[in-house]
C-alpha cells in the first residue's frame, strides 16, 4: 500500500486508517477547490502528528466560510486586511469580487447568495481597514508623534490615509497624547462623524489640527479633552484650496479650545445650528469660516481686532430670516457704524 | 439698522431665553426688538450658565 499526502508527498508507513483519512482529505480538498465560491486552502505538510488537526480543519470547512488564515476568491486573497488585487475592494461602496458581494458594513460581509461569512482574525482586520464604523477609537491611546522622541507607544502602522473613507470617527483620539501637528486627509463620505474625537486626550507640545476636504459633523468635536490638550491646541485650520463643510450642525464644535487663536475657512453653509460653537474660545482672534447662514456667538473672546471682525462680517451670507452674530459689547465697540451696516444689510443682527 | 440699548444693570436676552447678549444690539431690518427682552445682569448670568450646561450635556 502506498502512502501519499494530499499534495503528493510520500509519507511514512502509516496505519491503514490514517491513509484512508489522507485519501478523504485529498478528496475533500479537490472537491472544495473545484468550486467557484469562496474557499480556503489548508496548507502545510501533513504529518502523523498533525493529521487529526488537518482532518478537523478540512472537515470544518464549508462553502463560503472564511478561515483564520484568510479569505480566498479566485485569484484574490484577503490577508491582513488587504486585497492582493489593488482596488478590488475599498470602503465606501459594495464590491463584487468574483461573484461574491462584499458589503461595506461591519455586520454584513456576505457572499453572492447572501450568506454571512464567518468572521475571523483576518476578516476582522479587513473590516477594520475597510469598514468605516470600525475606525472608531482607531488611534485611541496612541502617541500622536511624528518624531522619535517619546514614541515608545506610537504605532507606526497608524496612518491617516487609512481613514479617508471613514464615516464615524467618534473617539478617534480618545486618551491619545498629542505631540505634533495633526493633518487630516480629504474625506470621501457624505458625512464624517467627529463627535468627541479627543475625549480625555492630552498634549505635551503646542500643535495644530488641519482639515482637508470633506463633510465633517463636528458635534461636541473637541469636548471632554484634558486641560493639557486645550492648553496646547493653538490652531484648527483648513488646508489651502480645500472645502471642508461643517454639517449638519456645529453645536459645541470648538467648545473649550481656550488657546486656539485661529480657526480656518470651514464652509458653514450647511450648518443649521451653531450653538455653543465657540464657548470657551477665549483666545480666538482669527476666524476664517465662510458662508455663515445661522446665528453664532464669538463673545467668549475679546482678542479680535477691528480687521478681524470686519473679515468675519464679510464672510456672512445674506439671510432672509434674521440671524444674530453675538460678539459682545467690547467687540461691538471696535466696529464703525458703516461696518455694522454691512452686517445688518445682510440680515444679520449684531449683539 | 436699529440700535437698542438696555437699562443700567440689565442686558438683553432672547425672549425664549435661548441666548444671552450684552446691553447693546444692532438690529437688522428683518429682525425686531420684540424678539428680545431685558434681564438683570445677575439673572442673565445664571441663565447663561444654564444654557452652557444644557449645550454641554446635549
């Protein structure tokens, strides 16, 4: 009697039952391989010591399942969260790979028959990279640091480019320590949730945050960080040439940012409520947001010069229902009657 | 444009108590002084703190 493994490797003299098992394995594998749906190879040499494990591995396989070592489709392998064929699957939309539909949702990765794939470590990683919801807490606890100093807990695999398709960044930097500037990429989603992205975050050096293009939902965006974070965050900017909307409302967006002196050219035309947006922003001097259409309050700061206030007024859109720019008596006193008229002429009350 | 100024020791608040202002307001032509009322500074400060807490929690 000859003893060969499923891959044709000649084996040791094995008992008859063992050989039968090997033959069963080979048959099972051939059957699985011939199918067009998702499949999983069982790799590695079969030996007497691991035979039982191999049998169990193969016996546990069924069509459309995913094993701990990866998901395979014809010619395309998902390993460590990447497809070996560039662009085959990306977040932001459903993707069809050899007839199997990968839905862009953590809860729904299904094959063409609608069967849920069994989650595995590899699939989890895939989801983390390509499913937006899973970006929550992505940088939680990380040391946001671009240099070597004190970078012992900085994860070099963390990359802003990974989050371009995110829709929910709630808690993104929770408990993170900031030591350098942060630059967000352009976002593709119709709305990216930035709620409490810096909860309990700290900072040890002055830094800025710069946004790219996108539609940011900034509700409570800077709320609940530590005092060191607020002490070191100096500017919140929008990259030159980028259009970054704050939408659909900006309640408490920059709450507590006491050291921020400049806020960039966010487009406010889609923001329907700006209550509390600048509460505590006592150092704010340059506010470049454009297309204001709803009331807002900058009275927390008296650092504005006349030219700063004139710039803000110039960025008010004309409104048809009365809106109020609240700047406080101290700031109001810096404006001339003509400058005030520009605002009221656009339908804005100055208070 | 209409300028309204509150009495000494008072400031303006929105009638629905949704906002607190200082003692001077320049109204646009599409706004009305009927949308505002005067409130004693102490009381207005208390209202402002309540509003801040409300927004912080919501």
